[in-house]
C-alpha cells in the first residue's frame, strides 16, 4: 500500500475532530452551592457526559472553564482553527460581555449556547444574551442534561444540517 494511503487511513492514532466545551464564571462550583437553582451535578460530571456523547459521533471534547472574561476570549481564539464547533455557557458574562460576543463572531463554526437554569424565568437583567445572536441554538432550563442535548444538536449541525429543516 502506498505510504500516502496508509497515512490517510483512519485508525486509533488518527486525531478526532474536537468540539470546545466552554464554561464561564462560578460554574466550577457546580454541585457545591445553590443546588436548588443549578442542580447537584458537578462540572466534571457534565464534561464527562459531553465527552461520552461526542465520542459516539467520533468527536473529542476540549473542556475549558474560566472565571475571567479574557480567559474565555482566549479560549475561543485558541479554538478557532482547532475545533469544529462549540458548546458555551458563559455564566453571567452571557448578559454583559460584548467582548465575548465579538470573539465568537470570529469563530466560524456552529455555537450552541446552553444554560442550566432558564434565564428568562429569572431577573430581567438575565433576559438579554450577548451570545444568542451568534448561536445556532440556545438550550435553557434543562439542567445538566441540556449540555448533552447541546452536543447532540451541535453534531446535527455538523453532520446533517438539512435534516433540521
Ligand atoms: O443557568 C445558567 O447556566 C447561567 O448561565 C448560570 C449563571 C447565571 O449568571 C446565568 O444567568 C445563567 C451563573 C452561574 C453560577 O454558577 C454557580 C454554580 C454553583 C454555585 C453558585 C453559582
């Protein structure tokens, strides 16, 4: 077999496409505080659930959490060429960060916005999202399961766009 064919053949060493799973401020505390709002599932649990769902479609996840606006923006920039889509819960920066909005506008892959709670059923300050205008879909109020749905919807966007119409 010619070397080029062997190199192109998929196998255990072939890197799988990656999706970014990005979480914002305070979400590292999931499972420890305010379970009545955010549930008892930890961020590590959520990341493992995302990884399992992505793996079924042959994808890897790159999970990043930052409590800093610039950390989230840096993560988006770093993922621009190395990931094929993103799941983002920007926490409170959802409602404040034009800078994160601008960074995501330069990310040329599908973005799924996810929230554990339903911000529209909460205080008015949570009703506007700077992320929604750049998101292909928004999932809110489904708890930790919302992340799994987000991965499934992202996979749908990546593999089967016409089936959604
Ligand atoms: O519902 C969501 O996922 C939110 O993005 C969570 C943000 C909130 O500001 C958004 O309006 C909606 C807050 C995340 C705080 O995470 C905590 C986790 C455990 C304990 C305390 C806070």
